[in-house]
């Protein structure tokens, strides 16, 4: 190899930082932090940052072939202008996410004039042969990440899940101590009491009333307190009262035995057994009794002509509801469910939704009332607009997929869940192993590499076996944003029978809030608000 050229601006450096607006880049450091890292690099390498040679790219994507003027200026400072010998960047993915080719072009140009690019992360200096292979690996990884970063975060979460590490906010009834669940001193006794009452055949509604009368804050209130403790403001409209649904949701949640649910499935370990996230409040046996009792009651409700209806099911009289929003619409004035009525006119104008507080023997401070057709139309309009603006990787899609599975119960899902968990686990281990060798340099000797090859081959065989089994199971029921949009498109919607519509609406819509027009002629758009699944205040990890 010919000796390296000496760059005329030896000892001088330029610094580049870049942040992306794209949400999948959430792991990125702030500009300030990157600038700090660059100054740290300069000190470590005995370089001085030349005044005026701080290049900053806020809100710039590095995965698209767009002009990046600041990056060009940085490279030119080394290559053309020769004002600095080095360009400092905090990590490879800050420089580019367009892969090895894009990065090599820059490295070659810089190298030709005796310059270099130095990355703080991994302490990589492009003039050092030892660093070059790692930069090559990382630049491909950064490219891959641009498309699969969310998958990688997911893998990390999955990794945590498989190790039984709780990464979210604490669920009701629990403390989270070092990633493990432990019964909460105040909330766990509340849960045990609820379970005892429920198993003694008390209706969920009665349990909710008793909790409210005892002044025990609902999970949503506990969550709001937690958000405030983190120094943020919780969303408005989070219910501080226990509802029948809140009680039922809590009782159904596998977290009661220390298990976690992910996309509607219980998280299983590689052995196919549920992963424990700590000390459960209930034993699996007791929880099984709770679920059996719940199933028994649901069956009764389904058979009984007088009991409360299930959403999407039949009304009290056993007739299918004739109204789309019954069970979904709530009065903003009092949070009570809206009921549908007609004033004996055969005309559509005679059908309306109204606040149900009065029927329930309560008074509402701002009773809502709206024509059925107007409300239904406005709900669909908002739903379509919201879905049209949604990105395919929006977290709400996961929540909607869960609802969709609950409502449609596709066959073979249990088996698929187990296989999918195993596949994710194996993929996580493959990534770990790659990083151990190429990033952390844990496999250095020839013996190590032979061992690494063996381990990698075994993992890939495992992965292929699982993929094969998944393939034999057939394609997964397709649920994605496109399907969802199509489901609610006016062509399909108009052709869908009402009972089916009522059911499908539950997939994407958590609730619809309707407020009073206050005796003014407020258009429906101003007083109907669709709350999508995944964005409702109290639904989050219970
Ligand atoms: Zn009301």
C-alpha cells in the first residue's frame, strides 16, 4: 500500500451533526449531544475545530437521495477547499443511511487527499485499516436500519420481553422494579378484592360502583398521576371513574399472573411457555377461574333478551341494533353512553342519538343530541380522513390489529403466535451475534470465528425451520392499513350490512364523543370527535 498523503490542513477539523424528523429515528442523539461528541473526538485526536466549520443538518433524512448541502460542504472542506483534514461525525448513521456505496464514495474522495472521517461512536477513523471493515459493516447496517429500525426496536423490546423485562409503564396493581413486576402495596389488594367479588358472582358493574363509592381511583387516574410524576400533562378526558369495561378489562388481563400480552397474544418463551415478568398478583389457576366466569357471563348475556348488550351484538330486545353508533358514542357533557331514538316519524330526520344520562337517572350538564344520519356520516368522514393521513408504521395499527383479531378470531392464530415469537427470538439472537463479532469485536481469533460460524449456522437453521412451519400454516390473515382503508371506503362500507358495520367500526374506533350544540347551529364536524383505537387515554397498558 502506498504511504498516505499528508493533508495540508493537518490538525484542523470540521464537525457535522444531523437529526432526522422521521419518527423511526427515535434513537438518535440531539444535535447538541452530537456536537458535544464531536468536540470530544477533536480533543481525543488532538484536532481543533476550525471556526465556521460546524455543519448542522436538522430534520434531514439520510436515507433518501436528496441534496445535503451541509454534508457536501463538510466533505468539500476536506477534499476541495483543503481547509481541514478531518470531518467529525458522531456515528456512521449520522453521516449517511444510503449504504456502503454512498459512504465509500465519500471515504475514497477524502482518502485521496490524505483526509479522514472520524466517528465518535466506536472510535472509528477512516484512515485506519482496522476501522474500515467496521465502517463498511455499519454503513450497510445503517441502510438496513433506515427500513427496519422499527423492527429493530421491536426486536429489542421482544428481547426484553423474552427475558421477562417489563419496558412499559407500570400496569395497574403493580410496581415495576428493575424491569420486574411486583405487587403494588395499595393497588394489588384492590385487584384481589375485585377478583374475590367477581368470583362470588358480583356483576362487574356493581364492582365498579363499589370502587367509585369507596373513592378508589381508576387505572386511568393512577396513570394520569404517574404521567404527572414524570413531569408531563396527561391528555384531557381521561376517566377517573371505574367503569364496567375498566373492571372487565382489568380482570381479563394476563398481567394479573405476571404475563404480558403483545399484539393480542401472550408472550411466549422459546419453550412455548408464557414468559414471567415478575411476581403475579394471582396464580394462573385463579385467573383461569376468572376467565371461565367471564366466559360464562358473556354466554348468559348473549342468550338473555334483557341483559346489557355487547357492542356489535344485539340490543336489549334481542334485535340487532339499527344504529351504527350505539355502544360507541358518548355524550361529552357527562361521558354517558348515547342512546338512539326516533320520534315515530318514518323520515330519517326523526332518528337521533341523545345523551343517555336521563334514562340512567342522572342529570347531564350539557346534554348532546344529534341526528343519526349526520353523526354517522361525520364519523365515517373523520375516520377516513384520519386513516388516509396515517403512516403504515403508526403504533395505532398494532392496537387495531389486536382489536381485529379479537373480533374476527382467525383460525390457527395460537400456533402462529407461538411460531412468530420463536422466529423473533431467533432473529434477535442473529442480530446479537452479528454485533458481537462485527461491532463489539468479541470474536477475534481463528478459533473464535470457527465457533461463531457454527453458532450462526445453527441459528440460521433454526430460523429456516420456523419460517418453513410458518409457511405451512399459510399466509397470515392480512391486516394492514390498506385493508383497513378499503374496509371503511364508501364503496365497501355502503355494501356492508349494519351488524357487520357495527362490528368493524370497533376495530379502528375506540369511541365517539358528541357534544351539545348549545342551542346554536354548530355543524356536526365541530361537535363529533372520533377517538381512534390506540389513542384513547385509559386503554393503555392496564
Ligand atoms: Zn350527557
